[in-house]
């Protein structure tokens, strides 16, 4: 019999290395054990893309500065071959400007900024109200606009209530509002009518901050001034105030992006929430700290957002290993529950469970008909994949029609895995009956729920991303569980009669 000493040595080394790396990160770089012990910092990356036409290029991007609720820590750019400068326009607002003598083809420029969530943030300058601009429209738009403004003024008492009433006038879709909407968007009309009423206002561009999001776009808000103070209004709902985690990106009446010498220009945003000690964030050491030179923070933000989810997979894998080897649960597929748990994180648990049961249930019904066609395996699986896509599309449309927006998130389910699950359960039904289908399907869902609860835990998410040594500890635990050859917990029921006979 081969010696088990090398195995135990390997497991011991993994645990020692994992614990050492974790302790080193905590005591050397003051990375906290609990997420609540840190200051919240947002790293936002703007990706400017355009097609250069072979001429001189001058690209100008509006960039945020310290503002109420956020303190700018530092900013970086990545633009090989381009000259770069930061400037401030006369109308206010900082901008990043890239230039190059000649360029052609697809171009990509990157700008990254770190913003500290700070309720005591002190902007370098207050936002100045825009100058009033009164537009004279032709008939019948002028009459419709005046009537709509008069109705809103009757129900308002100050600039803020006037802005709210104007937005509500457009939302109720009166005849005047419908007529005006044919000429220009609602947001432009609200700003124009506020100026007509002597209220300074402008359109601003903001960004919703949500951890791990990629390729996001700016949203429009209306900034309404009452003297030197201002309030933000959602142009679609009329809600007043600044939502939580809303960062104003461009708020000085300027364009977000200008490109000279290029076409098809657009900008998208990726963001990730960082957890840092208060002292690090306060002293603006985030970008220069040695910690970043050998960590996931050196990766682009899109990849960091991916790793936030990828590093949770070993936690789900450990749950599968424990439930199958130690408990003895049967699952449909080895690691299918982990992928389903990842989908649950995107959809929420209840929505995910309902969606999974509906898709698999409908798939089994349709798959039962395919079994009578005597198709080859490849063709049958292909038909099941197409069927799953169709079922998801139908459920999404039905959910949207019924106003159940959560139901549209079923698109996050891994379609190939669902197709194979339906195929395996269908074959299992034909060979061993519905009892085994219920056992394996129920076991898969139970393990997926347990994996979801573990992977979606805030503490576990914090530890796995900030302490890479945890991955070595998880591997050691998986190896130890894989070496277990004793009885499973569910087998105790099978041997219980033997104990009772004695």
C-alpha cells in the first residue's frame, strides 16, 4: 500500500501557505477581516472607443471631480501612443484630452478614477447655475408649451416643485405633452420650460455605481437650482434627490465626449467596489501602494469584476464535495449545482428557483416527445438547446408583459447546462423512473441553494477576493474530503435496521 505521507504533507503545505498568505495580507497591508471595517472606494474605468479616419485625433472626455458624497483619490489613463493633458473649461468641469498626429482603425482609450464614498466631501468649487436660455418655438408647439407650463406653475410654489410638476405633466401623456414629444425629448422640454420660467436648470450625466458592473452607460438627470443650492430630479419619474451611489460624471453643461478625426465614438464604464482601510483611502495610497503590484487590483476593472465571481466558485465546489462525499446527496451532474448557484446570484434565490423549475419542467415535457423521434444524440441535444433558448425567451416575454421584471433575469441561466440537465433527467426518467428524477433533481437544487447561500455571503465574498490564500485553504479542504472513505450520513438510515436488530 502506497504511503499517505506525501498526501498529508501536500495538504499541510497548502494550509500553511494559505494561512500564511492570509495573515501576511492582514498584518502587513492592514486588510481587515470584516468588510464593515473599511472605507468604501469605487474604481471606475471609462473606455472610449471610436474609428479613426487617418487624420489628426483630438479626443476630449468629461471627467468627475470631488463632489458632494464623493472625494476623488487619484486618476490614471492608458493610451499608448497618445499625448495626454488634463484641462478645465471656462464653463467649469475637468476634461481629459488625448491627441495624436495620425491614427486609423479602431481606437480604445482608457481613463480610470478612484472615488471615495465620503459624506464629508468638500468640492473644490460649488456648482454654478447655468445661464438662462429662452427658446422661441414655432406654432403649435409654442402654445402647447405655454399651456403645459401654466398648468405646472399653478400647482407649484418654488423651483423644485415646478420641476416636479413639469415632469408629471409629461408623464401623464396629455395632448400637449404628446405634441411636444414629437419635436424633442421630454428632458430637453423640461429644462427649456424651466428656463422660460426663470429657473436655472440643466441636463447632467450621471453613473449608477453597482459592484462588478461592466459596459455601463451614463443616465440623464435634471439639475435644478434655487439660488446657489440645487436638487437633482429623475426626468422619468420626477423623484427628487440624489439616489444612493449615483456619481455625477458631467455636470457643467458640456458634452461628455468629443472626438475630432474619428467616427462612431462612444464611451462605456466598468466599475468595482474596493474595500480599503480608512488610513489608506484618506492618504490616497491606493494607486501607489506596493499591495497593488502583486494583486488582482493590477488587472483591468472588467477582469476584476469577473474575478469577483470566479473566486466564489471554489466555495461552491467545496459545498458540492461535502454534500456528495460526506452527506451522500445525489445530484444531476457533478458541478451543475455550482453553475445554477451562480445564476441564482444574478437572479435572486426565489426568482432563480421558480425559473429553474419552470424551464426544466417544460423542457422535460417537450423532451418526452423528442424521444419518440429516435434522433441521434448530437441532433437531440442540439434540439434541446434550441428548445431551452425558446422557453427562456417565452418566459421572459410573458414576465415582461405581466410586469414581472424579475422574471426576465432567467436569461442568466447557463443554457447548455440546462439542456444537458433536461437530457440527463429525461434519460433517467426512462431508465429508472420518476423517483430517481425527483431524488437527483431535488439534491441538485438543495446543493445549489446551499452553494448560493455560501457564495452570496458578504463576508465570504470579501475574504475570497481580498485574501487569495483562502483559495489554497479551500483546495486543502477539497483534497481532505476526497480522501474520505467512511460512511456517508445518508447511509446511516440504510444500516439503522442492523443496529435495531442487535
